[in-house]
C-alpha cells in the first residue's frame, strides 16, 4: 500500500524520532502489545504474558496528537502563525496518571472469589505550545479544556497487579519508564496539517495518589513520621507549625538519598541514617511531579472533618480516652443525623461524592444540632467557612481566573484555619496531623505559583475511567446490590 493509503487506516500514522529511540523497535504500526515486551525474561519465569497489555508509549502519543490535529491547526491560525512558518519548536505537556483498583474479580457467583487487583496507567495531553523561530515567548496553541474528564484521559497500560506489590509493579512499568526516558532525549517528526512538524514531550506524573507517589519515589508508607511527599517535615513538626513549609523534595534528591541509605557513608545507626535520608528507603523508580492530588485531598480532609464531627458530638475536648462503645454511639448518632438531614447513607470508605456533600455549611448545621455547647458550634461553623474559602483554590482548573479572591486570601485563611485547629481542636492535633491536611495548609500557594493549578493536574480523569473499566468487565464491585 502507498503511504497515503496507509494513512487512512485507523490508528496508523507514519512518524519518526530523531534521534531514533533507544531500546524501542522502529515499527510504526504497533497496536496493543504484551505489556512485558521490552522486558528480558529469564528461563524459569512463569509465563507472565497475560498479566498486562499496553500500547507502546510513543505510538499512543502520536495517536493522541493526530486526534488533536484540527485543534492544533486552528490554534496556529488563531495565533497568526501561518502553516508554513511553523514546522519545528512544538512542545507537548503530558500529565500521567496511575491508580490501583481493588477487587476486579469477575462477579458470577461461581467458584471462589479470587482477589484480583488491577493497575491502570494513562496520560492526558494537557497543552501544545510552539516557539516560532524568531520569537522569545512560547505561544500555547492548544489547552485541554477538560483535563479531568475520562475523555481526555488516554489509557496506556492495564495490569493485573496489586499496586502494593512493589517488585511486580516496577517490573511491569519498567518498559514504560524506559520509553518515556528515551522520548525525553528525542524529537518526534509527525505530519500535522500536511506538513512534517517536530515535537518535544514533557512528562509530569501528577495524577498519583499519595500511596502511589510514595511507592514510585521510594518513600516510606503513608503512616511514616515523614508525613509529606513534598517537604521533609515530620508529623510532630507539621502539627506544631502547620503553615510554614516549602517544597524541598525532588526525584533527583530522592535518588541521592537512596544512595546514602544504601551505602551509609557515615556509618550511622539505623535511626540516624533514617533521619538523614528523611524516610527515603527504597529506590525511586519513576519521576513524579511533587504536587497534591486534589481529589484525594478532598477525601482525606472530609475524613478528618467526619472524625472531628464525631469527637464534637461526644465532647472529647473535655474527656480523656473515651471507650470504643462511646465512640461507636457518637458515630451512629452522626450517621443517623446525616442520613436524615442530608440524605447521606453511611459508607465504608469515604469517596469523592460523599466528601463533597459532607463539606458544606448545611452538613455543619445538621451536625451542630447534636453539639451541646454554642461556643463549639460556632468554632465548627468557622472551621467549615474557612475550609470552603480554601477549597476552590486547589479544585479549580485555573484558580487565577476562577477564584482570584480566594487565591489571594489563601495564606491568610490557612493561617486562621491552623490557629483554630491548634487552639480549639488541639485535642486532635497535639503532635499529630493527617498528611493531606498538612499539604492543604502548607503547600497549596507554592504549588499554584509554580504550576498555575492543582485541580487540572489531579487524578480525577483516571479515577473516573476506572469506573468505565469496571463497566466493561461487567463487574460491579464496591456496590451493595448484586447485578446480573
């Protein structure tokens, strides 16, 4: 077939890399491949060819760019860069997401339920910009309008792996990391609008929840005293000084710290060594963008508020060590009230929708009916008012446009919020604070100053695509009813 005819085949696009990618075959027409291709297997490996399927990363990126061909051309026309002038200097920003899914076993009721787990890795083309030959400033010609929709979130790799099985996860993602690293060093030549154009790719792994970030960056698990994936603060420090921290961790630094952990050059004791490397005790495997995942931030903070509500019903600020029975009765009272007033059914694990409904003034008002003292009720209302002022800043796709006032007041609000926690609610925050609450209070303004947005870089697109994945497997896990 002639090249022109081949172009008409779905998913087939001629492209070339300069220089050619290392460790990647030269074939252009690659469909779904065995996820372990690119992985050297040893003789005694069990046949692992069924656990993962993926697209080759560069082929998937080409396909995504071809889907955006019209948008890119329109962007060029609008910014007055005529077709012929712009063939090089394009750069493409990619957001990567990766998330584990529990229990994806087939629901047929026959035989034992096997605990199958899956991990999905996907990417979103966030923006395409171009630097014309004689210009200084890059011009953005395409911006993904819905960066958190499952429609813009392209699956790259599906694995039947438990995300907690570090060895397995790194083995399966290994080839993807290798391809990603190869692409960073090279330019893609691809025909867009009938002319060959050259693209460079920038990858930002920001769509990971904290568990996945810790795993990929070699940090201890989330119960660690080193509470944050962005700074070196310990839990005790973070609860004393809630607001003033700056982002210090990076992939390079984590790699250096791992080397220190591995070699222990100063012959320190385990404790001293751990303090020197601030909890980096495994090899960082994939570079992630030190950011805060807006969706899990919502969920983490709602969980925390739920617990505060529970404690306030039982007036824990006056008691020492309430029994489990007492706590259970407060919880039952809270659930009953939320069900009656807010139509919120009690759930096992906090999810995004529940979190959004719980974090409202009306939920607080419903809650306050169960709190005996007026003074405590006022403190709870104030806490929620401040939170609702802060929340749009890390949820918005573009906070500078969507909520400029809240953005300006963020540091002030977070300081007030922290003061309230450390005075009125100090029974909960004495020497401890949850990971996401620390990030919400300490790191949001700095991340926004650096990236322009937190919400746009969140993992939501990948999470909502998880639902589709379940749908396609006719699997309705995590639902109470049995469907056929």
